[in-house]
C-alpha cells in the first residue's frame, strides 16, 4: 500500500485545480480572484478621481480600499498605536488607518533633479514629510489622505512620474542598474528596454490581472538583484552574436526563497520587451491562482523546471526558439555603488547611504539643491535603499559629500550604515509584528560605537537586514545577518518584540539562503549586543579570504 508520504508530489498537487487559466480553470478560487473578476482593478482610478477624493475615506468600499487601490500604488497604512502582538488577531478593517501609504514607481530608478524636487514637495505638502527609498526603486510616502491624491497625481504626471501598478497583482516597477549609461564596465545601456516596457505595457488591462505581483530586473551589470526577481535580464557577451542579456526566471523571496533559474537563452536588447511580455503572459495564463501563497511565478517554475518553462515560452508565446547563450558573470559581492567612482566620461558618480532608506521631503529638496550646486541633473535609486548622484565633476565631489552628510546621506559611511536595510515595519505596515526603521537607526549607531574598531578589518560590509514579519520585503534570506521580526520569549519569560536570526545568506557568488538558527532568537533590546558577539567571533575565527557566509 502506498502511504501519503510516498505519493509523488505532483499527484498530491493535482487533487485540486490550481486556478490556471490555461487549463480553463477560471472560477475565482479565493477572495482576491473574486474581486478582480467582479471589476477590473484599473477601473478604480476613475472612482478615486470622481468619487472617493471628493466624498472622503468613508465612501470607499472594502474591495476597493483593501483591494483595487493597490493597482494605483495605494495601501491603507496601519492604525497608529496597535501593538505588534495583536496583528494576527485583528480583522483588516481594525488595522486600517484613514491614511494611505503611496508608492511612486521609478522604473530603472532614474530621476532628474526636477522630478526629485516634485517628489520632495509632495512629501512636504501631503505626506507629513515622510519619504522612504525602497529596495525596489520606489519612493514610498505615508500619511496620504484620499482627498489629496488627485493633486499628487497631477504633480507627478506633470514630470513623467506616476503610481500606476506600483502595487497589486500586476507588473511592478522594473529595477535597473543605478549606473546605467555611465559605468565604465557597461557594454549596453538597458534603459531603452525599461522605458519601452513602461510606456507600452504598464497599465495595459490585459496584463493587470496576474495571479500575483510580477517583479522585473533589467540591467547590464548584475547590480539590480537579478537572482530574486520573477524575470531578470543580465548583461553578457555572446561569443557569436555580441552583447545581449542572459534570461533568468522565477526568483523571489517572501516566506519561501527561490533564486531565478537561467533558461540558457540569450536575448538581444531589442528583443527584451518581447520576451518580457511573453513571460508576463505565460505567468498570467499558467500561474497558480488558487492559493495566494503559491501564486508567484517561482512556484510554477519550480514545478516545471527551466527546460519546460523555456519550451512553453517559445512555443506558446514567442512562436520561435530563443538563441542559446552563456551565463552572465556573477559579482563576488553586492554592488551598491556607495562612495566615489569614476564614470566612463571622466566625471564621477557618488553613492550615498541613508540609513535603511529613510529620508524626508526636506532632505530630498536638500539633495536637489546639492545636485544643482554640483552641476548634476541625474539621480539614481538602487536596489539597496541607496541613492547615487551622477555626472559630478572632480572639483564638486568633496563639496557634494560635505553638503549631503547633514541631510542624512553619507558618501563615506561606516560598514554598518552602508549595509543595513529595513522594511517598513510596525510604524506603518498592517502585517508587521515588530518595529524596523527606527530599530535600524538605533542599531547602526550602536554598532558604530561597539564595532567601529573592526571597520578596517572587514573586507566587505556585513549586511544586516531587518524585517517586521515573516515576509521578506527587506530580503532577510540573502543578508549576512537576516532578522525576521516576531514576538519572542525573553530570558525572564516575558513576551517581547524580537527577531528570528538567519545567518550567512548572500547574492552574487555568495548566492545562498541564510540558515535559520532556531536557537538564535534575539530580543530587540539586545540586538546590538548580539550582532557584536556574532561579528567579533567571525572576525576572530575566519581564515584568509573567508567571507561571512562561508
Ligand atoms: Fe510589512 Fe512584513 Fe513587508 Fe515588513 S516584511 S514591510 S512588516 S509585510
């Protein structure tokens, strides 16, 4: 007799339909699929402009408020003062504040000084001066009132920015290289592909009901986290066809981490949008829609493998085979572009580290002033919550560094400031269990004090990522020290905010998911002491050339 555990996995999975449209499984199988089927999510834009902004928060029905408004980059933010221990026990409406988090999508992470000034003014005028640089090339505001949304959109659209599909089950902001067009090692600038996709496919109703979100990274250099996106194009030179991109599919972290698989295909720049579109359609049609926690492309790719994924992509969506191609080079470590680096035209790019991406409207306006004084019109956001000023002449570098530091942007940061990231956390996120942003600020200050004497001994900064819940918005699985927020029992037997520790994760050559060490749960109040202990032991015990992950 065959026991349950002996049954092949596929047999167990086919017991229920996964909600794959390609198999004719159109019946909505969960509440999200129901509201998407009842009314197309993009239709909410007209209602925001014509009704909700005029009639106020209370006029917004639940399926728009907690559902379709995400397609416009709007999430309700967490009601202030609710303890993290209560997150799982309260209904969504009990956690809702009457204000929104708003995400502005900045595809490719590229901003002009004029756009930056508009972003700064929106923060000051409508968002209580909040502004976070996210790890997905977005600027995120809080405290947005529905009445102000039309004016915010008007200001954004006047300078070519928007919030369309910045959240929701659709194609999210495309990550690009922060140094596209200026880095000496870049062979092709991928920006035209990113711009084409944004102009032609974002907001297309045909692509606006995906099983869940779809994240993209298109960059010559491997500096836009290609391993953990649904689709990535990474620069590589084909021995016969020249420069193009290595296609990788099915990465993603969340509660279960997968790294993107190479399909073994090489794609020239002009075909990147076509292959991207084909993959989005494959995900739309074949992706699993029954369970939300299996509705990412990575689960389909896990089940199919690289060969079948490529075969379906070519046969059903492209109608032609892709060219085989070599693997893109992998970097030894994270490339964050912090510090002063030479551009290919002889000027400089200068990368700055705000702590965990947090800044303000006033600080962003100060950055625009500093850029103007330095003669720069171009700013880039990175996949590591950092900011890079381009086109800085030699004689303007030091004044720029001096001006930016008091604004919270350090161009010569300590390793602790440089490599600490944090998600939104308890302050504003309805799913959060513990605080993260302020904790990151406190932790950086504490580690600079406790571990400053080791700065010169670290070949590369030790990445510390803080998450407010089991999701992975700050990518805990690929940090040297990943901290997953939860309520823990401390030494005195009290329930306190703390973190489950994951150690030794990384991207690039160090590509590995950090190990979850069950015994390593640390109270938030003891975080500095814990990190000091771990890092001191690593420095004392490592052998030559051994990284933290080793
Ligand atoms: Fe919110 Fe959790 Fe994401 Fe942090 S990791 S922003 S707490 S959902």
